[in-house]
């Protein structure tokens, strides 16, 4: 029995696959989308509990006012996005909340250090890490300085986005405390997705000159629903729960067979949006013929980062200044945790950013705290029982936020009514959060060009690659996924038109 030959088969129904499907069907091509999960969205996943919706994967349209194409897509589909107002972010040291002056001084020093180490010239060796420069004795991170005005100190804050802990820092600085400064610098590991020791100094800040940044907006209803709307608005056929297990080109090169857990499908062209973390695990023979050696080397060498979210929901907001504080940053009060550390020791020894969803800057404030976990705490906590981690984090918050469990300061601390801890790291359809900036390498093997390499089509252009990992200038973001989907759809459209001539 002959099977239908689609113009294009797209593997993956995340942002990149959905955007590509919409574009290609709009040009009149027949498209089949094969998705391994039983839902659309990929790394756009929204936690829903009653009226509360919290994104557990991507949550922000970074660079909303600066040209992120996701803005136009949301608008076209009638989805509003919300730009939260800035609310004060409070930093907690070992003795409780830092004064506005001290916090501003720390942020300012970190900001100066980041500026000093942005694309250093002359370029350092590719083996040098961002940590080696940031934590050197001469680093601007450790420079003492003058006291800023308290107004300036209060302006840094944030939203609930962890994009850059030093953003908005005032130009004058005060205070000097090496441990606190190091602790704050460690929060950079949240948006970077990797330890500062692994981040390349040579390429530090390279993307900040090209990627969308500035204003952050959150799509109403959550990101998962938005991606579903994108795919629903296409004319593509969509099949869920179809894990692709092989992609094979016919001998004459005219068609490509895609084998899944449920059957076989045929296309003239293929766009794979399989995330880099998953590409790393594919068995030999998945692609027939095999990908070029340079391509497979780049898959193996390019880094996928770790970022997890830990969510606690309460009946009421018990934490201090719950209606005026945007986020709480907890600097370590214990030694760097190891595999032998208890849950309490892991939280105590980590730099953590906790977003306060009760802040009135958000469209539907709710008594919810969402914490971003960087590589070190994430890896250590993910091997512990989830319920124990949620319980331990509640106890940590009660202790660090200085509220007595017996209702001291006239506050009654309720137990969480719900919680969630993501595990993107072990999720077999992502194996990690997103790609990271370039990592250290011995002989210049790694650079942003890796992301170009990962987006190069093979098989005379008939097998293409999209996804955040294929965009040199916007990797690791929704913008990267969207731009890559548009890029591949346009390229495949041209190819299909040529094939039809
Ligand atoms: C915790 C977290 C927070 C983030 N925060 C932000 C943020 O605020 N702003 C931002 O811009 N970005 C953020 N990101 C990054 C953003 O989510 C991703 O860059 C983007 O969603 C990636 O889209 P994609 O289409 O490239 O990949 P995906 O969304 O992962 O889509 C790929 C699809 O392929 C499917 N698949 C995998 N293997 C197979 C197979 N064998 N067969 C069939 N299907 C398969 C997967 O199930 C998935 O649906 C965040 C990511 C994480 C994890």
C-alpha cells in the first residue's frame, strides 16, 4: 500500500516546529508534525492550578519592545502580553536582608565586572573561564566604592525574570564584602545555565550584543497555550505521542522516511527540531546516511545547560513585603554543597533567586513563590525525593525570610498547598534546559559558530534543523526557536518550489 508523501515532515511541536508548520502551510505545502509527547509546546509548559497559571519552562518574551518576533505572533493570535512594572528585589545575606545601599553596591560591582569582562580584548585563551576573571583579586567585583543614594539603590529590581541580576545597577558603588559579592555573582549561573567555571571568558557577553534583551513580557494564559494556538492556526496535520526513532533517505534521494514508535511516514523534506540534549543521545544509525563528522562533533561538544524551577503555592502570602517586593535573592549561608549534602545544606550553600508572584505588577497576583535553580543545586536536589525537596524549601524560606514558625511578627505561616519541581535535565525529550553560551575549550574548538553548524541543512538541503540550538544570535531562547522556525520554513519553501519546477 502506498503511503502519502508530505511536502515536509516536521519533528517536534515546540516553538520552532509550530512556527515552521504555520509558515509552510500558509505557502500551500502539505505538512505533518510528529511530536513525541502527548502535548504541544515542548519546553513551553504551563502549570495550572485553578486560576493560577505558572510557566515551568519559558516564561518571558525577552526583548518584547526590542523586536522579539514572538510579540507579533502573540498579537496576531489575539494573545496579550503583560509587561510587569519593576518592583524592588531584596537580597538576603547571612544576617537577613541587606540594606538598599549595600545591595546597590553589590549589584554595581557585579555590573562593573560584567562590563569589564565583556568580550575582553585582546582575546584570552579559549581555556580561560569567566570565573577566573570574575573572582580574580583585581576583579571590579571586589572593588570598594562610594555609597550610592538610596533612591538609586531602590531602582534595581526586578521583575520576576532572572535575566541579569546586575541590570539597572546605579553607577556609584559602596561596600565591600567578598563573600557576598561572590554569592551574587553566582546568580549569573541561573540565566547562563552553567557554572561560571565552565563559561568561556573569550566569548563572555557575546550574545548580549545580538540577542533580544531589555524589556520582558509574559504572555497572558501562559506560554504553552500560545504555542498551541500557533500550531492550531496552521493547516498542518499533527500527530502526538509519535517518538521518532529514525530518519532515512531513499536511495534516489527523492523521499525521506521517518520511523516513529507508531508507524512510518514519508516526506520530500524534513525539518528536525529535536533539542540538542536529545540529539546527543540518538543511537548510531538514527540518521541514514549519517550526519557529517563535523556535525556530530559539534553535537557532542556544544553544551546544554541546566535550569530548573521550584514552585510553592500557599493559601495566603506570609512572606515580608509580599505586595511590594518583586523577588528575593538568597546568598549562601553555608559551604558549597556536595553530593553528600542534606537538602537543607544544599539550599543554605546556594545562591537562589525567588520570584514573588504576589507582586501586584503581575496580571493575576497569587500567593506563589517560584525559585530558579542553577546547575549546582538543581543537580543535587533532583536526586532527592521531590516531596522532601518541597518541604525542605518551605522550611528554608521560613528561616531565611525571618518569619517565626509560631507566627512571630503577627504572621501565620501556612504550609504550602501545592508545589512542583521541574526535571528538564532527565526529561527524555529535552535532556536539559537550553543550550548555554560557549564553554571553555582547550584549542578554540568551541565558539558561537557551533550554533550555525547545528543549523546547517544536509542531504542537499532536504533535511534541515531548527530549534533554539540552531540560532547563533538568539540561542537558548524563544526568540531563537521562533527565528529558526521562520528561517527553515523559508529555506524549505524555496527548495520545494524548485523541486516542483
Ligand atoms: C526552565 C526554563 C526556562 C526558560 N525561560 C525562558 C524565558 O523566560 N524566555 C525565553 O525566551 N526562553 C526561555 N527558555 C528557553 C525556551 O523555552 C526554549 O528556547 C524554547 O522553548 C525551545 O523551543 P524549541 O522549539 O527549540 O524546542 P522544544 O520546545 O524543546 O521543542 C522540541 C520538540 O521536539 C520534541 N521531540 C524531542 N525528541 C523527539 C523525538 N525523538 N520525536 C518526536 N519529537 C521529539 C519535544 O518533545 C519537543 O516538543 C526557558 C527554558 C527552560 C527549560
